[in-house]
């Protein structure tokens, strides 16, 4: 690839801008994490179905909806958000199968996380402000028909608008590092149709309006969450919760309710040790079912139980027969803050 070729640069810019201006329901939301990853999977599934009708449903590579913590811009530049595996994975980040702990253990961990979230001090976010999130991440840069290949570690900043809308501009993103799209430049997160505050545009005020009773919240999420082909309702809701806790700020009672709701989803498991993109070890919660070909991990600090980041895996591939986990991407939340202007990072405090 000749990055100095003006025509190539123009093509890359056009491609990335097109991906970042996808229809509202796929935009950074919520994202998973959104999303154009899901859009591409929908198209791949559609093409496969059109060419042949399988005797039985094949697993879908479900990927996180809404805001995905992985470096979105880098993935757009690579033009390879999802791939068919060829049998290998990135040796610098070996994948491991989720620990076989039971749901009772995971529920206990999530209940502890909920208690910690309830004790967190949160300043309400106003409509005209932005939720700022700085993260580190690595994502797949392989080709569509090649092996997964994790790219370099990138820094990613997002400014999510709190305007209740409906809005077409939901925020801004800036990436830096090897392979980033237009490194150092602000790229708008836009949709072709206006999006009101809601599950695809989760403002602080909207999140604060949700039920704090976990059973009522789970009922709401079950009604609001889209279920993709080959995906169980439980897996879809687990993924949706992951999107909604990733790049948002919400009242402590609502955050606690999300974790307690997740604890009520059957099949949730604990992973005693997991590592985020920044190399920080933590405890993780995950869920996987037979209908899904991917698995996400939410990673939390072992002491404070604060959300650290996430890891995404492809767990099987119906074409190549891969059965062991292959790391698809990893992220680490480094800072969350409320700012009055997009493009401006919050002031650094302390040393």
C-alpha cells in the first residue's frame, strides 16, 4: 500500500467517511460495539444466504452493537472489520477459552460490581455537554479472506453529544497511532437520519430515565434490543448492556441496575483473570452460546471493580472449522470525563 499516493489517500478518506456516516441504527450509539461491523456482517450473511440455503442455521459472528471500544477509525481504514479465519491468531496476544466458572459465581461478581458502581460519585451531564472517553485498543487488520491480524495499539478519543435530538451528529472521534484514519483529525460520527435519545443515542438524561429495578430494566432491554439472525435474545441483551456501559456516563443507580440485570441473564460466566489493552489485569464477565460465533469479555479492576475495558473473540468459524478462541480486538478505557466542547481533552490532574 502506497500511503503517499494522493489518489489512494482520497480513496481511503472517502471509504472511512462513508463507513462513519452509516444509517442511524448502526451508528456509534448506543456501541458494541454500531454499527458498521454489524452492517458488514448483515451483508455477508445476506450474500451467503442468497448463494446457498444451508440445511441448518450456521453460527453468526455477532459483534457488539453500539459503541465499540475497539479503535473504530483504524478498522475503517483497514477495510477489514470481520474476517474468515485461516487457523492462526496473533501470537503477541494469545487467546484463551473462558474459564468454566458457573453462573452463580458470575452473578456474585456482578452484584459486587453493582455495589461498587452504586458508591461511585457521578456529576450529572447537561444536554449541551459531551461525554469524553479516551481509550487504547488493538483491532483486526486482516483481510476478509485471510487470518485475523491485530494492528498496532491506537489511542482513541470520542466526544459523545448529550443533545437529546433527534440529531444526525452524535459526536466526534479522533484517533492516533499506526494505521489510524486521518490521525489527529476530528471525524464526525454521523447518521443519515436523525436519531433521538435512546438505545442508539444513550445520553445521560435518557440513561437516568431508565428503570433502576433490574428486573424492570431487563424487561425493557428485552423489548428494545434487536436480535440478529442466529443470535439468542439473551446474547443480544448481554451485548447491548456491554455497549451501554462502555462509552457513557450514567447515574450510579442506573449503572448498578445494568450490572444486576446482566447477572440475571442465563449463561453469564466469570473469568478470574483477564488483561485489557493497556496490560492491566482484572476480573472479567463473559457469555457465549451455541448460536453465536463470537464472545465478548467485560474486564473490571480486581480491587475497585471499575470497568477497565473489553476483549472480543471469534470462537468458531463455520467455513474453516476453527474451534479455539481467536482474539479479534482488545480495548482499555483510560479516562472518562464531561467536557463543554468537542475536540478538547479534559485538563489533566495530578502527576
